[in-house]
C-alpha cells in the first residue's frame, strides 16, 4: 500500500481526460493521469499488435474469456486479459467502451461529426452556440486531426463499395445523404491500398484497436501533453472511489495486473481532481463516492439524464436486391449486388433524416468487413432520447445499475423500422438473419452519454456542484443524446470547460 501527494489528478484518459491533461500541462501545471486500462504503447508496444475483427486474440477484450462484439463470431480465450474493448452488461442495455490510454479513441470508428446546431442548442440551452461553432468545434477538429475522404478516392476504391451502395440505396429511398469526416488518415488509407504501408482499416482492424492510420488520442492530445514533460500517465490504475478532505480529495486506487487481479492499493491525495471516466465511469465514481466516501453534497441530479444516444444497430439482407437494382437502374449495382468482400472499417457516410418531426434519426452506413460477401447492409441508427434513463448505485452488488426500459428506447426501434421499411420498399431487401431477433438491436450502446450533466450536476463549466476543485469534462456532461456520433462534441465541450477552469480556478497560484 502506497501513498502519494499531488496537485492535479485526472482520472481517465479518453477525450475528456486528454483535453484536461493538455490544457493543464500547457498552463504549466503538473498532472498525474490514472487509467484502468493498459498503456498500449509501453515497452515498445509489448501487448500489441491489436487484433483484427476476424481472428481476435485476448488483447481484444476487457477481462472476459470470450469476445463480446455484436455480429462477429465469438472467439474464446484461455486467459482473461485487460484487452481494449469492454462491454458492461446491464438489464436492458450493453454498454461498450474502450480501455487503455486513449479510452474510446482506441476502439471507435473515428467518425468526427458535428451535431445539428439547433439540436445542440436544444440539448444545451444555456451555452452560446455561435461560440461553439466559431471556436470550440474548429479547435477540436484541429487538435483531433480530423480529415475527409476525397471524392476521387471514395468513388473508385472497392473498399467503399458498401458505402456507395448504401448511399445510392438511401438516395433511391428518398433519404438525404451526408459524407462524414473522420480522424483516420485517408492519405494513409490510400497508401494501404497501394501496398506501400501496413494495412489497418483495410485489414479489418477497428473495434479491437487500429495498429496504424487512426489518429487516436495517444497520437494527438496525449502526445502533446506528454511533450510538455509535465504529464505522468499511470496505467492499470483503477479508481474505486474518492473522499473529500480538508485540502482536497483522497482517491482510493486498485492497481491491477493484466489478468485484472488487484496486486496493490494506492491512496492519492490531490488538490484538484478531474473525473473523466466516461459517462458510465464518471457517474459510477460519483455514486460510489456518495456511498463509500460519504460525499453527500452532490446535486440530486447525479445519475440522471442518461442515455445511449438513441443507438439502434440494424441491417438488411440484400440478396434479393439484385433484381430490383436492375429494374431501378441504380448506380454500380446493375452489375453486382451486396456490399463487397473488401470493406474499409472506417465509416464515411450517413443518412440525415433529422428534420423529420415524426421520425428524426441519423444513420451511419456501417461496414461489416467479414472478408467475404455477406449481402448485409449494416446501420447504426442514432435518435433523440426524449425520456432519459438513470444510473443508480446498489450497495448489495457494490456496483451501479442502469435503468433503461421500453419507454426509453421504443421510439428508436420504431424509427429504425420505418427506415428499413422504406429502404426495402425502394431497393428490395429482407430482415437480416445475421443480426438480432427481428433485426433490431436497441440494447446496444456505443455512445453512452450523461449521468453528470452540464448545468445540473455541474455548473456551466464542469465544476461539480457542492464541492470545490472537483471537475468533470467528459461524456457524462451530455444529457442522453446529441444526435450524431459524440466524441467531437465531447472534445469541444471539454475545451470550453477547461478554458474557463484554467482562467479562473488557477489564479491564486
Ligand atoms: P472514454 O470512454 O473515451 O474515456 C474514459 C476512460 O476512463 C477510459 O479509458 C476508461 O478506461 C477510463 N476509466 C473509467 N473509469 C475509470 C476508473 N474508475 N479508474 C481509472 N480509469 C477509468 N464516437 C464518435 O464520435 N465516432 C465514432 O465513430 C464512434 N465509434 C465508436 C465505436 C465503438 C465500438 C465505441 C465503443 C464507441 C464509439 N464512439 C464513437 C463513442 C466514443 O468513443 C465515446 O463517445 C468517447 O470515447 C467518450 O469519451 P469520454 O472521454 O467521455 O470517455
């Protein structure tokens, strides 16, 4: 058991944590960052390479003897390992999250989507939207290295046949199509295809980590922060709960090994504390600290306004679309059906149906790179969450519960059904046997949001109400849904909060 005294502690190394670390170190503050997952870069990448989708090793999966990704074949392992993709199972919802230095950026599809301005304003009525559009979104895009696929490459590569077919089908069904920016380098991808560099997106790597090409946080924010010499990242450090002390906070940490066993305990005393464990991680820390650390002053909103960004995974079997296509004379598919045996793992297209009052949704045209033609079109549909769920702490299991019921997600399934019905009517297609019962997965959550909402659990800058020098700048601040893939928004909000926190709360020093 060891004890440490430090000034600034950041828990979690995803988007919220990485922005906090960079802006603190750039303001000349020393920072210690704790991350429960591995630092995948340490010891020359000893635990890499990351696994591809088809042949996952145990570094694909967080402390489980089998992979847990949706749709993919299940691989089994002899030993549990602190792998990169976690799935937290609750009663009606399974929440996925990245584990390791870089958090979700290690496993996500890299889609860097700016939300609808009007919806952002609806979700955050107290924020100055123009300031976000002029300052914080462009800043986030720049720091995250966001880029766009060129039309020229997109149109000709076999690896985006799935997206071109998806766009042409959506167009034919009367939907609006948008091209979506990403943090995966499309210059790198072109070189992959040309055989000039090792393949990653074109070699079925994504949710178990990309070995190349993706500008995840350890290559952007965290790299810059480390270059200041003021950031110390400690991996395999899992925070259990916190307590308020006279001068700041005491943080109780379990040090784990790569099998997930607790090998030591550490107590860290800090003056300023930044909680950035992601929506579920941060909310869990707050609730655990309420119960175990006797922190009773939190606002009563802690745990509320939680949602899955309205995520529903769905798809269509396309075998019968060949004949329809010939009739419809839609592009490219006159000669071939399906989505292609070669597929980039990086999504670049979306269907924007947000303005429809009755069925508002945004659908990502997702790849399903199985290495062969599977005649399946896959979509991640994103919806509003008018009735949010809730996270609570249950002392009898010493863990949280997520309350997520039909009233929270029924409309998301209705929207997905409406979408699929229109697509099938225009293009052919049937429910996909590869997917869930009935073809809809509303129990999946790639985009957990909320639990410690901006302006409710915190003030308008992420300062936790009821406590001094306790901050949150991650996805927990966003109430339940933002209408598009969320990390660009999370990064922009973190930038906005950190600017004010550094300006006002570090004055006395
Ligand atoms: P994030 O989860 O990134 O980081 C939290 C970190 O804290 C993690 O590293 C975690 O291990 C650590 N932590 C938690 N509790 C801790 C504790 N008690 N002690 C120590 N460490 C702790 N979004 C998007 O915009 N575009 C996309 O294409 C995708 N695609 C996508 C695919 C998949 C498979 C997933 C799972 C997710 C996405 N996302 C996405 C979602 C996106 O990755 C997500 O919204 C952000 O990573 C959330 O950022 P945060 O900073 O809130 O938490």
